[in-house]
């Protein structure tokens, strides 16, 4: 199975990351003579056992290299990287997504992968559109991240509550209302806390069908009238068809609420599959792509591309690249994505049968391959994009849900921040 042109726009809890610099030493410190490299998982927790298994396989195949695993919580990974860069104590290899790649390359922290890839065994076996998406994220067009996976936003639902998945947003709002049975059963759960902005952006553009984040003059389209209309409708669900606690929901809280079986639908992405299976069993859950808007157009906001970067500070770059090569090889990449329920970057892994056996992944592939699907690329290349869509505006979105700020005012504020960042970026890059 080959990913078609729509892939081109796809671009993303355990251990505290301290004392894990690239100066781990040329040996393990126990006289074994092994080279030790440090690997930071940028979403430690659920994925930790998957990486532990892959590291076990890698070390068996490469007995002279030891990999020290550090799981970093996704909520703090960018801060951890910034602190490590400032202190000169970066890992050898780190999990990185295009959502904050520009921030890391702006600090000149990463080693370009272009020369390495040209000589690697995986050259020609990684999805070209994913590689292109990474290169478009940085001003110099170099490959600072080797892609391992990508994702797509979906709405998860309980099959015993919702028999027919809505195909339009109008049908979605109707279902959310009909499935709400007070006092403790709700049709939907809104992510009001950390991580809320990307999800509401995906929903708004899906509804409006607007095809670009900026118009020809460089002005943000976030406050397009149709986006404002949608935000008003979505905010209107809060406390009516959603729990009141949603206003502070981050990912763990949202998943826990959905896991109670009292909520029919939840918007996230393919990556939460294992959480839902654990809570409900794989036969009781399913997913549908974000619905079409009033115009009948399918619009998808591209998720970040997630992969691996070698840090410039590493003293063991050969061993680090060898580990990256292993992680994106056919067997490893297929194993990782099958366990997480996401889309492999390795084109050989894309042809494996398990993709057809997972309903949510099959749905994502079919949606992306649909010639009528429009994919909108967020400006991940803006160094401020992450801070704008997190610390700057998440508290404001909560005010919208609480009725303390109008949707128009919220989106005007967000649009201005993005417009200013775009102008600054163009000036700095000569674009």
C-alpha cells in the first residue's frame, strides 16, 4: 500500500530527564568498553515498553552499543530540550516532532541528516512527502529530523452508544445532543486544558473548509467568519452536552473521562488507540475522520511528523545514527506503529497487513488517499507557533468555554499573533 499525494501535507510520564547529556562517555563506566548513547523519548509513558523492546533488539544486534532510555513527558519535552541545550547537556538522539523542530534548529542544536541518509540502508525507503514536510519546517530546507510516523485527527466513539458515525458537522452536533442523558452521560468531551488549541484548529478548518492558514497578504485566516461560527457552536456544547470538568481537561483527563464509558465521543488522534483499548476493549471502540463542513468538503489539518534527531553536541554520532537507522528500518518502524496504531514512515512497513486490520488506521489512510480530501498545513516553521498555540492562548480558550470571552475576540487575538509571527519570519528569512 502506497501513501498518495495527500501525505505531502502531513507534515506529532516516566523518567525525569536529568543528567543525560551526550557526554555519557566512550564506555559504560563498568569497563565493558561499550559505547553508551542516550535516547530521549519525547512522549514517555505508554510508549516506553515499545522503545524498551526495540532497544533490546538493537543492543542484541549491536553488542558494542548501549542505549540509555529516558522517557520525557510530552507536556514538558520542549522545555527539557531548551534547558538541555542551554546547559550543553543534550542527549545523543531525541524524539522530535515538526511542531517544535524550528525552535531546536533555531538554537543550532541538531545535526542535519541529509548526508547520512544518502548513504543509509533506509535511503529511498522513507515516505518522500514526510521528508518534504520536515524540510519545509525549517528555513534552510535541510533534514534535521528523520521521520518515523505521522498521525491524523479522528473522533473516537463507543459503538454501543453511536451506531452510525456522523459524516457532517451538523450531524455531529445533533448526535452530541441526542447522546447526552443527564445527569452523568454526555455525547462529547471537549479538551479545554493543555493541548486544546490544535484540536480546536483542526475542528474549525474542517468545518469552514478554508485551505490555508494565511492568505496571499500574509494575514492569518484563523478568524475567518466560518471558523468563528464553528467555535460558537462548539463552545455552546460545554456543560450542555459535555461535562463541566472539561474546561481543565488535558489529554490524561480527557482519556480518563472517555474511559468511564459515560461519554460517547472524544476528539483526539490515532495515538490514543491503546488507551481506549485498555479502557473498553478493541471491539467496543471505533473512529471516524473529522466531519465535513456545510459545503460538503473534507478538510484535514496536518498533524506534526514525529521522528528522530541526532544532536550536534553528541560525541558518538556514528552510534547515534546507527540507532536512528534501526528505528526507521522496516521491521522496527512497522512494530512501533502497529503498537501505537499510527502511520509508518517506512514505505515497506506501509505495505504490511496490520494496517488493514486496524479500523482507525485504515480510516485515516482512506481519508488521506481520498482525492476530495483537502489537507491544510499549519505553520510549524514559525518558531513561536508552539508558544502561541499553548501558553499564549490556551487560557483564553478556557475563557471562551466559560463565557468570559467571545469567539470572535478569541480568534482575532490568535489571528493577530500568528500574522505577526508570519511577518517576522518572512523578514528574518527574506521570504
